[in-house]
């Protein structure tokens, strides 16, 4: 299970909003110029062959409210209905492949969504949720009580802090993104589905947006949500976020 951003906003809001720097007018002008140049793409970029990724999060898990990480837990009846909703949304899409992590909560979702397409999902360990180490099986409050320094340190160094006994987000990126790039290249010009996890989804979206990982938890990823990302050889376009 990925950490709930709302908890961090309520309890650790200063990590999100208390450290932003005031930029000079010259810096702001430079950023504005960069944004304008990115908006006005040449026609060949707009018509370039696109590969579409339907990126979903698994349904609600049986013990939601704790850091599951790589513990293999099932989804609830509500989680099944969330996957059935996505099945209805995607049943008419020309999916060419369905992928997931090798954990049960994503495999079950991939089976449900892929059924109308007659596709057998393929699962990969590279897409597993973050290994939360000694946090796994604990609630946020329990982590704060037992390891009070961990979460503040993690929030201050979100990309590189390695949870004791677990992974850093840099570790996760290094195992997951090469596999995703491989699949996108293999399915160039096609549409594919990946049923994944909260933290993994945020990493994929952040990479598509070139978003610094310091802002990763500003991206909401609810159980059973749908994201749509179009990739070309040089650009990624977010078509839908947390839908």
C-alpha cells in the first residue's frame, strides 16, 4: 500500500508548503519562456505515432490503512467492483496487452479488466509496490510511534531515503522504469493496460511530466483510479489523471 497523501498533508503539511523558494523575476521569465516553447509543438510532434498506456491502481485491499508494500494481500468486494468499473470503461478499447505486478491485488484486477479482450495478463516483479521494509503491516500512526524519525526523514529526502529493511524511490524507479520502457517500445503505436500500485503509478506519472520526486505525493492515486498517458518517441502527454 502506498502512503495516503491526505495524511501527510494534514500531519506534515510544512514539508509540502513550508520550504518553497521565492524565485527571481529572471527565473520566472525563463520558466515562462520554456513553458511556451513546450506548448507550441511542431506538427510532426503532434502527428507522431503514439503508444497509449492505460495505467490503473488496484482495487481496495482487505487491510487498507496499513503500509502493505510487497505483502501479498487480496482486494475486497469493493475492490472487485472498482475493477469491474474499469472493465466497463475499457471494454471497447483496442487493448493489445494487459500487464500487472506479480502481487495478487494487481493480478486479480488485470484478470477482471482483461477478460472482455480475451487477453491473458502478464505479471512482472519489476512493477511491485515499494518495499516499505519495517513499515510493512503498520499504520501511519504506528510508524510514527515506533520509528518517529523515519517519515520526516523520508519526506525530506523522498527520492533517496531508503526505508530500513526496504527500498528508496530511486531503487523502485531503477527496477520499474526500464521494464516499462521495454513494454512501450515493444507495443509502439498500440494501446496497453498496466494494473499497478499507488507509488509505482506516481513514479510513472512523475517521469512522464519530468516532475521532481519532492512533489510526488501531490499526485493523488485512489483505489481503482484510471490514468491515460500517450507516449511518442520524445514526448509524453497526460490525457487523464486519477479518473
